[in-house]
C-alpha cells in the first residue's frame, strides 16, 4: 500500500512533511480510535522545542474536527507568568457567566474555511472610540474576503491599513516622547519608543453586549534591548485584505469556543507572576527570533 504523504506550511518559513498515519490516541483516560496524524520525516523552523503540532481550526484534519468537539478553550499566559499554556477539550470548556467574561459571535469565511472569524465593531484608545476608521473596514464580505481572523501562530496583530493608520496616529498623538527610528532595528515593527514611556490603554470592541476586551500593555507593546538601549514597539502592523488578531494580543485571556452555538467567550484572567520573569531579548536579532516564537509550548496549537 502506497503511503499518503503530506506537506504543511506554518508561516515564518516553518514547515513539516511526511506520511499520514492513523492510530489510537488516549486523552486522560479516554481512548479514541482512528485519529489521523502526520508522522514528520522532514521539518524546518523554530518550534520552541515543541514535539508536535495540534490543529484547533475548522479543517477536517484538525483535532477539534476529528474528535467532533463542540467546545474547546485555550489560555496563553502573559510573558511574566509561569502558567504556560492551558488547553481544554470538550465539556470542560463550557464558559461560566462571570463579571470578567464577554461573548461575541463567531463568523465563517467561504474563502478561508479553516479559520475562526469575529466581528470587530471598533477600537478604543484610552476609552475613546477611534472615529477615523472608515465604516466597513472590519466587515467580512459575502465573497469571504476581509473580516477579522484569530491566530495562535502569528504573534503580531495585523489591522486593515486604513484602521492601522488611525491607531498609529492615536498613539503618536498621546505619547509625548518622540518615536525611535524603527527602520534600523530589523525586527519588522513600525512604531517604537524608549522603554518606560507611558502607553495609552487599548480596547477592542466586538459585536455583542458589552463585548469589550481591555488589553494590558504587554498585549500590544513588545519590550527588548537592541544592544544599546531598552525599547518598546507596537506589535500591530498594517495589512491588506483582512485583519488578524495575533497570539500576543490574546495572552492573559481565556478564549472559549462554542462551535455548536458559533460563539466565542473571552475571559480576562488574573495572571500569577512567575518566580523569575524572562529577560527581554538583548539584541534586534534575538528580538526577531523571540517574536517569532513568543508562545513556547510543549505542543504547538494552530488556529491559523
């Protein structure tokens, strides 16, 4: 019998290839027969020491789809916490109504069918709506283009160019210090300041009742040392075609997916500080690598 081969590309020049295999998996004490997975014979990229990749998307080969799960959740701890990543599958991932939980409807794109989309109604800086964003900027269009997708593998957040320009200007106008020339840093980020500058508060407002996600500074500003000075850079970049909410932005928030109800519940968590916080990268080259692997986990989890 001829083997069935696969090739999977994850971005940042990371890929694996090999053969498909079917075997029994045991989750806690529950065995599941006939789970299809890839046995990699060739790979490239930095997986932060991970021993495998777990798909959580809508595609037919993701673990969520193969187990026919209606619910799952994940929590990516902040950089100054030692809680790591927590993933829940099945009935344990049912949201509880608390004063820290908010819900919004999940959306589907007919163009990118494996991804999870959400409706982003607006953006606030220091509690004020950014009125300059053109109407419809974040809409998922009928042909499947546009919209706002969630990603656990892309660290930075990408906003449609028109929205990014407004957000960038809002930060520049509220931060009294002059920006640092980011073009020479080599980390691909656009707006940088000396570390210690007070950064305005950023809030994402989603479709739904009071569905606002208040972010901590670490969700959207990245601190590092370029070899001469301590800097902090905005981890939001412009895009065309669609917007993507990256993994840095989701850190510190429990994300609970109800696939039958097509609903995402996000619960803002109190992080337990680590006994020793990781030091910021000490060069632009190290910062680039650290940004690419900012969520080190035992098994990569992929939404997108």
